[in-house]
C-alpha cells in the first residue's frame, strides 16, 4: 500500500487547492437516484411543464417522504408526496387512469405532485423572476404571497424552502458537464487517513466511549464534519449530499457507494472516501480495520461530490 499512500499525499493536496463548484444540471435523473419502481413516473411527470423537471420533482418527493409511499406526518400529510386531505381533494388526479384517486398510490400521488406544481406555476406565470422559484414559493407560502411581493416573498422559511429544493435537485440530476471538486476534500481525506488501522464498530461515531471506532458512514460523516460539513448519519442519505461524478471523473474526497441493488440509492449499504488510483479509505465490516480498498467491484453504485449547500439541504427525517 506504499504507492497508495504516496498517491494520496500528492492528489489530496491538489484537490484542496481547487475551487468549490457544481456542474450544470440536466433533465435526466442521476443513476439510481430515484428507486427503480418510481423512476419512470418521475421522469415522465417531471417534464409536465416548464416550471419543473424530473430532478426537481424527485427532490420534492425525497424531501417530503424519502420515497416512502406509506409516510404520514403528524399534520396528516399522506403518502409519497405528503398531500394533506384538503389539498388532495382539490388537486389529486387519477394518474394511472384506473378510475380512482388514491393518495397512497404513487401512480396517482407522483403525477398529482407534478400536476399541483404546474397548477401553482400557472398562478404565478406573470410574476417577475424565476418561474420555478416562484412556483416553489407558492407551494410553501401560497400564490397570493408571491403575487403580492412580485416574486419569492421575504419570509425566511419560504426562501429557505426554495433554496433547499433547488439545491437538493442537483443531487438527483445527471450532470451535463464535469462536476468541479470540493475544496473541503483534502481535509476530509486527511482526517480519514489518521484513522487507518482503527477497528470497525457497527454504529460507531468515533466517540471516546466507543474507543474512537467507526462504521462506514460514521467515518465519512466524521471526516466531513472535520471540514465544517454535516452529513446525515446513514450512507443512503449521504448519497444526496451533492452531484454525482461519473467513474472516470472521480477526484479525491468524493464519497463512493456500494449496493446490492444498483437501481436504487435507498438500498445503498456501504460508503467510503475516494483517494485516487481506484482506491478508497473505508471502514469495511465487523472484524476489519479502517483501510484502503479498491472501488471497482461488482457492487459499486456511484459517487457523490459533497457540497456544503447540498449537505445542508438534506432532510433529517427521511
């Protein structure tokens, strides 16, 4: 592993000197970002009108329910799109044409979410500014407020909602152009390097009472916390912390993910930190230590280039 150590020392310093940024988005969904059983619906209905796209619709569904069709909130919001009964009664549609409108059926709820977005967009079509942002503001604060203020209203909650969804959408879109590296990557790798040889602990967060031990996502979470970025605790949520570079675009600091179901990011079961040369640092399994491992295995799912805004946009209760 000596050559790997030399590789890491060289390339992570380079990564640390590069500017932070995010590549352009596209109307194609990133690989596996939406569970396979819903991807076709999201792709189709996400192009219903100019105000939305599949990645934006996916971000809303993930934010609302984590793609859980049985989700129900304390406020009685129901299903994968979290419609409250009054809104569903007015805006729910029979998306699959079977003669019923069922809020618990994603075949109805996902088309209804897209249809509702497009209806809101029509209400504010003449308002100055970005149509998508005005639509999202209408979703949060009501169309009247958007019309009254001539755009996104000056409500902190509403402006945060608009930023959250538009930022989160980047993690569901397949990039059209090269994804730029994060300037925090160097610090995250440096932290993980210091933990090489530490024995794995299921559920480990590296705390003193746990002997400084980690599991896979505990290590990646701690590594990015070292550079001021707070990630979710579990690997399948960490996948949505930024855009997704292709295998041949990987740079040191990218998170790399592994799954037995390559069509569904919600099934991701392992994560590591890419260091270059086809290797990652990871906490692999009980009985093993934090170490370098190759990433090119049959269960390689994909990668995420962590961004601060992307991490902040992630819901905490999906």
